[in-house]
C-alpha cells in the first residue's frame, strides 16, 4: 500500500464520517453502536468499506422517509448487525479455523 492509497483512504473515511455527522443525533448514536459492534466481531467485508457505507445509505433513506432509526433496525442493535453479517466470515472464524488446523497437525 503506497502513500497515495493511504491518503485516499483517509479522504474517503473523512467523507464517510461527514455523512454520519449529517444524520440526526439518534441515527448517529445507533450508527456508532453498530460500528463498535462490527469492529468487535470483525466481519472480513468490513475492510473494503461497503458495509458501513451501505448502512449510512440505509439511514439516509430512513431520514428522507421521516422514519425513526428504531423503526428501521428494531430495538436490538446486535441482532440487526448479526443479521447483516450472518453469511459473512469474521476474523474470529478465521482464527478458530487456524486453531483447529494447528490442532489437527499436532495429532
């Protein structure tokens, strides 16, 4: 990864955060909770940025439709996130697979 890639990545992240900051306060709070949860469970797709951008797109549509954030995602942020990434591999999955593989090699 070159310096230009790093600079472009920062530029894209700042633009993303500006979109989040433009959301109503209740949406911002929920977005930050979603982001924290996703960073914790670590879906592999999170790296390319499309997952978080898609959530902001979804929230922007909800705001435009005059819907509350709870109307969109329900009462359980974790359940919403789990549903988003249910078919995704996580870094925890990769780690677990590597541990199982290393245990098999020892036998």
